[in-house]
C-alpha cells in the first residue's frame, strides 16, 4: 500500500458498530420510557419469525489482559457467579414483560470478560433461564467467546447441548514476548486442544481472533501466527488492529510504553502480509477485518446478502432488535440504543429494585435512520446508493464533495446515485464511513475519542 495514503488517512475514527456512535448519542433528551417504546415498536413491526438477538455480557476475568478494551472485573472470587447470573435473568424477565407475546430468539452471544470464567453448571442455569421465557428459532445462531486456557470440554458439551454451533477463541499472537507484554500467555497447544474439542463437541464454526499492531509485534510474528493458525484451519478469523485507547480504558492498556508499539506503516505491513496469507489459504475477506472459509455461515451471509453488523461485530443473521443483558451491555431497537450501567454492584442494585439498569442511550431521528442505513451498507456491502428520496439526507452533497479526494486517490467510485468502495479503498473503510457521519462532521471532537483508522 502506498505509504503516503497511510499517513494521509491515518486519523482517529469509529469502528461503526452503530450509528450514531456512542460519543455522539443525544443523552440529554434520552429517557427510559422512550427507549421502552422504541423497543416495543420494533417488536410490533418485526415478523415473529424475524426474532430477537441477545447479547449477554459476563464481565469477570481471573487476570487482566493489557490489550483489552472491554468492560471487565478482575477477580478470582467465583462466588460472584450465581448472584450476577440471577441479576441477568431478572433483567431478561423485565424485558420480556414489555412484549405482547413470548420473544423468539434468533441469535444469542455470550461475551465478556471471560464467559468461561463461569462454571458449566452455572452457565446451564443461565441458559435454562433465558429459554424458559422465550422460544428459540430452529436455525438460531448461538455463540460464545472462549478463553483457550480455561474452556473445558464440559463447557463445550454444555453449550452444544443447547444448540450452540459457533465459538471464537482469542489467540492474538503466538510470540512469547508479545504475549507477556499483553499479559495473555497461552500456548499453541492449548489453542489446538480447544479447537479440536469444539469440533468434537459438534461446533460447526470455530473462529480465531488475531490482533496486529501489538507491542513488540513484528511482521515475522504475524507470519508465524498465521502459519500456525493455518494448521488448525479455523472456519473464520477476525484479524484486526489493536485499538490503543488508554485515555478511555484506564491503566489496563499501560502495561507497556507507547514506543513499544509498531508504527502505522509497520501495522499496515503486518495487515497486508497477514491478509495475503489468509487469502492464499482459501479465506475470503468479509467486510472489515474478518475472513471466512466458503463453508462458513459468514461467507454464506455475503452470498445471501444477509450480512449484518452490530455491537457484536459482523453477524450472519439479522434481526431488527437486539437486547443486551448484563453490565455495560448495549441494546438496539433499530430506532434507539440503550447502554447498561458499568458497575457490577450498581447493576445488581438496579435490577433488584426492578429498574432496567440503563444509564444512557439515544433515540434516532429521521436523518440518523437514513445515515445508519448508508453506513451499514458500506460496512457490509462496500457500497451504498441514494436513488430514491428516502435515501437522501441534507448533508449528502457535502459528503460527496468530501469524498472527491478519496475518489481521486482511487479509494471509491462515485456515480450520480451510488458509491462503491474499491479494493484499494477497503483498508480505509472507516474513513469513508466518517464522511457520511453527520454528527461527527458537525461536531469534530477536541480530544481523541477513537482509535486510529490504520
């Protein structure tokens, strides 16, 4: 990739798991009642068969990984498991009471934190409680994030018995120096073991997460990590840039010095090298930072034009509403967003008081809804259009003027009614979406809110 393009477009920018992005939510005019009404509206509009997506945040980890930007609680006190899961189930009951009929689950994902911090027995109680108050689609996609060091065969058997078919393991990098810097030491043997056991338990999609741009990481480390990964042939791979945002995530990302990180040019070389290795191995690039075999449901979603992107990242199924349960979890009714409080004790207190534990959110206006569709199109289809009036928004002419320079650089193709991202432009997908982001364009942040785009 041309070095001048990297320096030109390497700016701070969102990853667009939502629009508007969280820093631009209109929190002042948000209310819990408006949020409930938006969710009920979405439930009424959706066909019952469309179902709901559920994300459950399980925040506990026994040790701190210094690359992690997730909301977590570091503890070895496993007596916290049951009280927390009881709160999650009570929160779910509150949501179920908002609906006119039993909700239908199309997608369920357990994230964290470390979901496998919890015992298989306690996770069974959680899943039984969730499905007691809902129905499950025959083709529901159920998945969880597994830690290679503590995911047991008992965990995998338990999840499989409930119909889980997908697991993603955080690999990051196999180099020992890098692993020590990010405080995530795990052997290739452990990853191999849990990958094989997942398949033995009946999982049809095993994913590995690999990060580039980590402290002390080199191109050679990427080559070695992906070479080892190819030995295990995971069905899908998330290959993404380390987001260095210690000013947001606190001291957890200060386990190393800024000068220990690769430069933007080195990061892009790591990505291009790894990407080519994955393509040569038969993986197909999906949207941004994701790769899948042609046998995986993520590739099928591209073929069927059902690929979706939400707070869980790229998904192969699409529902209009997603409910987030647990601390810091974000819900999405399509018409609005709501995020739960981030502290475990505050979360449990609110739920015990029979109050939905939401502390901020945003109700989308008409312009938000139009722009949201355009950004979703770009993130999932690498193109968007405005050939009908309901796809036009007031700022579109200015957006297209702003994109002229990217067009001159060969990153996008612009016609009178559509825009298409070129192969050369794929690494700059976030930058292209930023041109459509009217809330960002009208109020540029004075301080850095997001990670760098390259």
